[in-house]
């Protein structure tokens, strides 16, 4: 089986060298680009399986690179950037990034995110209809939810919210993406309302309501339905 090819888009030579060694040691094929224009050429000509994209590039903003990539490629993109402003993360995710990791990062975390993104990409051709996490079963097709074999009663909106997170299990879904999908474009700024709704949903689906662990908050960005290793 051929290992996935990873495109590293970063203009810092030391970061490129570090990632090339780590990825090659893990069995991945490695491509590199040190500018936005070079990255777009690599994506068009080499069709990498996944892209690690820095936002701070010398010739163009990484978000513009991402916007261009999404016009012709569905390859998963993980933003790896020193920019820690919430607005930057949210915009990148809304533009089609699959995940983000802040610099400086732990290589173990980056590798885990990379593996997860590749798994999700393999499944995207057939969205999940049933998700199981630690005894919680979400049957999207039948609109049923249970915990350890016992049915959980959700309101229609609560189920729609949980089903949306389940369709993107393991990935961040931004506040705007959730609000637009469940309540419509007119409600994309109602984050406080969404926070209350998430709290109600967590209380119903958690094994221990005092320690909700299934839906993870990405502060200021959105939510992620966690998945077991």
C-alpha cells in the first residue's frame, strides 16, 4: 500500500526540515513549497493527499492560498500557523481548512491530526450514517440516539445539531457553520444561543453530566465531536 503524500507549505527552512524528517520517518511521501504560488503549482501538478499550510507566506496570505486550493482540490488541509487570533482560525476553517495546529506544536499532536484528516477524507465519499463513541450511538438515518443501549430523547434541533457534529466527527465545526446549517444564515452571529443549546445537548448525551466529554469546545472557534483512538 502506497503511503499518503504530504505537501508542506512553509517558508521557514528549519520547519520544513523538521517536518520532512518526521513525516518521512513515519512513512509518508513528502513534497515542499516555500511560497503560495509554489504551493498552488504543487497541488495542481502533484495532487498531494494532504496539505500542511502555514498562513504567513512571503508572496500571498495563506488564506488566499486555501481559497484557491478549494477551487480545484478536495485534499484535506491542516493549517499550521503561529497566528493565534481566533478570527484567523475561524476564517481558515470557514474557507475549507479541515483542522488547525498552532506553532509551536507537538509533533505527536500534529501526526494525530494528520492521520485523522486522512481517515476523514477517505470516508467523505460516503458520509457516516451511524457513529459510535464510548457507548454513545448516533444513528443519523433513523434519527435515533442511545447511550449504553438506552434511548436518549432529543428535540429535533438537538438531534440536527448532534448529527451535524457526527457527520464531521473529529473535526472542528465553526460557530457560523453550525448556526447557518441548523438555524439559517440569519442566525450566524447567535453564538450565545448556540452555547446554551450545546450545554443542553451535553447534559443529555454525557455518561456523567458533570463531566461532559463527547463534545469538545474549541474556544472562540466552534465545537468538535471527539472520537476514540
